[in-house]
């Protein structure tokens, strides 16, 4: 029954699309849908926003990918056109509905996919003094304050990619839930009952309790209970150490492993993750960020060697038409491909990011990198953003994958790729 709740936001929302133009947002922000409401009268406010986006990406493919059995095609180009619309309405400062719909056409060279998704659809009530909020519908709570690794988002067991692929709003798709939040000064208490979509545990529902404190120093404690599983825990802490340096840390502990079932050597009663990160912001506005990530869910050395060696050997036998057991060889090959696509598959990482200020003529540069400390493979990225006016912006992105054939980033089908994105806000 939870899954029909997102429709409430549209059944009771009388919004009409309007052209609300805003000043240019942070071009590297996770969510471009943050703007001020347009006041209609004292009792009813509304806001709406539509983004039309398109991009073209060219991939410089590896000529002999170790997991390619000969029939798995990696595309040398990707094209996308998408429409992302958010509508919100507010009555008497107590009742609110919000909906966000995403439609896309994606051409990956060998297949075309048209997809429409309800990312968000909620009905919300809040008390007159705004210290109590009740929500019903589909939403995605954001509990992490991560720059790159957002492990405290307990309902998102698989990796979400806030900056690896910011052109994919499907990462913003929420869960059908009922939730309540209570605020008392800097303190907050929240409870969530969720229709689970956990890909690693066969369950229908889960619940989260969160205690938060927000001031110069901020922290939160999280409890996550999944049907049939022991409690999972999470904690976050962030602090402004000086006027220019911020520090953050996050920790989680799960009773089950968030990884494909083929990795079976590491048998533990719990699996922990830890993030330590800091950002320095200069007086002129540019910033440097570094993060260390420890991940017990990831493959250890023996597990990684077993899976990748089997997948590579099976793919080679299939390519050479020398397989005596094609079913098993295809299974091994696709196990390797699935492992490669999960992300956070090893145990230790370090990331680094430089972001410039936006120039007077609205240019901005970001340089970033990720390193797998387990196999010394790496990903490097350059992003150049240009805002032409309040409604139109463009981004040029170039990324390079470096590492041995059976190393994490070396297993990318692309040696490097270039993407040009255009975004129109209405």
C-alpha cells in the first residue's frame, strides 16, 4: 500500500507550470532544484522548476577488455535528452505537496531506452510553530554530509554518485515511506517507516530512527532495522575547525554485507565503513578537499583475485571459442562485469578535489581524483563549467581511468571519455 502514496502529491496539487528564473546555482551542486517560492497570496505559495538537459559523450574504449566475452558491447558514444520537473505547493504555511518527475531518452549506441520515473511525490503537514513535520509519500532523506562518500544515507546501500555522474537524476529517486520529524532548538528526532528496495537483503520494509544536533559542531546517530536482520548503526560528525577549515567523519556498521554474493571468503558478524574528510577554503574562494574511505564490505585481496581471474579466463575462452562449459564461463564473465559496475568494491580509497571560484564571466573549474589504495588504480577528472545566463549553462567533462587490466579503475571499458552537457532551466 505504501507504493500508492506518491500519487497524493499530484492528486491534490493544482500547480500550473510557470517561468520562474533564478540566479545561477552552484554548477557542481548535487541537486539543481533549489529555488525560492513565488508568493501568490498570504495563504498559498507555489514554485515550479523544469530542467531540460542534453549531453553527448565519446568513449575511447579499451581494445581488449578482459571481461568482454565477444558479445558484450561497450558503446563508444552515449547521447541523452531528459526533462526534469519539480512542482511544489504550500497552503497556510502548514500543508505542502511536492512532486518531481524525470523523463529521459538515452541512446547508448547498441540500445535506446525511454524512461519516465517519479523521483519524489509527498504530502507534508507541519505544526504552526514548525517544530513537528509529518510526511507521506516518496522522498529521499539526505543524512550524509559527504563530499564524495555518502555512507550515512542508510537507505541507500548501493553507491549513489553525487559527483561521478551528476547528470543522472535517477540517483535522487526516493522510497515510499511515512515519516515524522520533531525539532527542539538545535536538536531533532526523526522516524521513518519505508517500503524497502534493498538489493542485498530480501525484505519488504525497514525503519530508521535518527537523533541529530545542528550547531557549530553537528552530529547525528542513526539506527536502521531491516526485517529479518540485526540492527545497523550510523553516526556523523562535522565541525568548523577554523574560519577556513572544516572536518567531517561518518561511520556505519551493518550486520549484512552490501556486496554481490560471489564474494564469500570474508565472513564477519558485522561490516563497517569509515569516512574522514576535510576541506580548506581560501579567502579568495577556491577550495581543496581530501577524503579517506575505509570499506569492510569491499573485496579483500584474495576475493578480488578469485573473481577477476575467473572472469577474465572465462571471457578469453569464450572469445577463442574454446569453452567446454559455456554456461559457467558466461556466469563467471558476467559476475565480473556486475562486480565492476557496483562501485566501492575494494577496501581503502582516497579522493582529492580542487574547486575554483566562479569568475566574473561565469567560468568555473573543478579537478578531482579517486585512488584505490588496494591496487593503486585511479580516476582523474576535469570539469569546466560555463553559465551563459540565468537559464542556460554548459559543462565540459574529461575523465581518465588508470590502472592494470585487473585493477578496479583499470577495468573500466573506457581508457578515457569526454562529455559535453547543456542544461536549460525554465
